[in-house]
C-alpha cells in the first residue's frame, strides 16, 4: 500500500465547478481527476463545491465537514497493490435541506462555470417507456408552482439559473456523469421540459447560454459500509469517517462542448471527443449490462461479493457468452479501442479481489437500470431473431428476486427498489409469470411479441422456483 498526498495549498483553490450528488462514485472519479489537476497552478480555479439535496445525505455532509472536506480514496489494484490518495479538490459543501438559498446563490454565482451531476439513473425523473420527463410527479409539481422554494434538482437548477440571468451572469455547462444513454441529451431534455413548463423566458436563455455535453464515465466504486470504514482505516492508518474505495481502472470520455470554459482535464487522462456515442454504447452495453446480467442470478445463488461470483466458472461463461454472442453484434468499436481486449479487461475488473464490489449494489434499482442497460439491445436482439436464452434467464431471475426475496439456500433478503410503481408491486406479486413482463422497466420492448422469449422465460421462471437458479444456469451453460 502506498500513500499519495496532495501537495497544493488549499487556500490557493477557488471553486469553478458545482457538483450535485457527493456520492461514492463522484468522489472516486471526478474528484480523483480534479485533485490531480489542481497541482497545476493555472488550474486552481477549478475546485469543486459539493451540493447534496437529500435528507439521507446528512451523515456524509456532517462527516466531511468534520474533516475539512478532505477524504481518502483507496484505489485497489488488480495486482493486489493499493494506492491511497488524499483528495483535496472538494473545497465547499452545501446541504440543500439545511440551506437551500445557499445552493441557489452558488448556482447564480458567475465563478461557477460548470454544474456536474451524479444523481443516479432514477434521479432524472423519466418515464421508463417514452423517456419523457414526468411533469405530473408530485415534487415536480411543487417546484413548478413554488419556484422560490425548490425541493428537486430541477427546481434548484432552474431557480439558480433564473437568478444568474437576472444578475446578467454568464452561461454555464451542465454535465451529467450518470450512466444514462446520451446522458447530455437526456439531461437537456429533462431540464428543458421542466424549465419550459415553469418559465418560457428562462428556457429561451438556457437554450442560448447552457450546453449539455454527453459523457461516458467508468470506474467501479462499491458502496462504503460501516465495516469498510473500519477496515480501510485500519489498513491505511487513517481516521476517515467517509473514505471511498474503488478499482484501479478509470475512464472519462467527454464531448468538448463547454460554453463557459473547462478544466484542462486532458492533462490527467480525460479524453475529449466530438462524439461520445460509441464509447457510451460500449460501456453501457458491455459493462453495465453484464453487471445486471450477473447480479440477480449471482445473488440468488448466494454470492454477496462480485469477485466471489466471478470464481464461478458458469457465471463467467454466462457473461462472456452474453458479451460475445448477444451484445457484440450491436456494439461498433469506438476509435482506438480493441473490443476483444476491452471485454477481457472487464472480466478481470469484475474479478478484482481487492475491490470486492457488492452484488447488492448491482441489484439496486433494477427498475431504472433495465431500460438503460438491457432493454435497448434486447429490442434489437428480438428484431434480429437472435437467441434470447440469456435475457430470458435474466428477467426470470429478476422476477424471482423481486417476488420471493429468498435465495437458493432459503436466506431472505431486502430488495433495494426506490422507484417501483404501485402497478409494478401488483405485477410482482401476481402468480402468473407473464404479468411480470408488463413491469414499467420493460415498457420499451414488446416481450410478449416474441414466442421464443415467452417460451424460455416461462420455463426458466418455473425451474428457478422448483430447482433453484443454479440448476437453470447449469442447463443453459452446458
Ligand atoms: P451513491 O448512492 O453513493 O450516491 C448517490 C448520490 O446521488 C447521493 O449523493 C444522493 O444524494 C444523490 N441523489 C440520488 N437521488 C437523487 C435525486 N433524486 N436528486 C438529487 N440527488 C440525488 O451512488 P454512487 O455509487 O455514487 O452512484 C451514483 C451514480 O453514479 C450511479 O447511479 C451511476 O449513474 C453513476 N456511476 C456509478 C458508478 C459506480 O461504480 N458506483 C460507476 C459509474 C457511474
């Protein structure tokens, strides 16, 4: 293990980026790159002001404040060697629940030239079928009617931009760092729909003065549990209440479309391009989709850690076949990328014993993840008449996970699904497996229109119930 301390003077740093959602991923990815960059004197106006908007963020905010916003990031090497970075790039932190005016003020401040986001896939408030922004949502309605006291990210950003405009301020860039398809375009659609509905003049200003680049982000970052906090402090000799740990792989590809300037992130390894589509498609279709395919079967088999699941040859074969046979036909290789090497590296990354990611993290919020990671390509597979064995197995496993909440060994568990609708709840409890195919997450594909899918899915759903997921896995791997 080696320690890597930052050695810039924090009093020289000013904040040019406001980030919403100071979760683990942001602290392992954007902060990591920015922390390295702040060593360059001419980049020291790009410190980060963190903003949290949820009541659940209280502990993180308090703990970070107690340690002057510095924290440690343990980068877990695939070779077993870890590097521990102290990160100093988070220079301010505002909790919207405590001080909403401060959030709005900071967004209006012209020194902020970029707003970045990691608010999770579900945070964008999009209809699972149409991808349209849900204006009828209760909190959104609140923010539309009471612009001065917002509660959602959309209300806050709109109010911040309104004040910025009123002060004659400059434009800025809104950069999503979440795993969404065309995350910049999607973010623009969501924010513009909200702002159009609230304030047409502001919408016209935003259209002219705000850009929304697409980006692809990558670094596996597990949730940090209380046991991890203890383990990391012991291992690293630190006293950190909010440490983060992650894998050694890192990638960030961004469209170079920053209306108010940007950090020279390319100096620390960030790639800038004019079109991120191919990178994003590769990452969501291979990494995230394989994670989802692995998650429910592995959890039901009793695995709780991803690296342990990756010791199971049948699961590895399942993923590799999915990548090669099911997904690769729909993934053109991005420039300068060897797709075979990328897939091999993914297998290595998943198996990283040192990072030991949680299977439950991969299972979390399937309702939001399926439309982004799985459904898009599954629709293409059905239209191409492809073999649907693995998607049918995945969806049968997902149903079993949500409905029975017991693994193959009979151990009960809680599910993590914050965005299940009432109708979803009913479909999950139904005894007829076909009802499950009407779930909100699957609205983007006509599963019942495929005879092959239905036949495989019903068979797998019954066999998982009777003989366990492991039996079906063995039968489809052969
Ligand atoms: P996390 O749970 O540690 O953090 C999530 C953050 O999002 C929290 O700060 C929370 O307050 C905020 N948030 C959630 N819903 C929100 C809402 N409706 N409005 C405003 N803020 C909201 O999760 P994480 O591991 O940091 O992952 C966050 C996102 O980052 C993922 O959903 C994904 O899109 C992206 N990502 C994660 C990883 C990873 O390996 N963890 C890798 C690539 C991309």
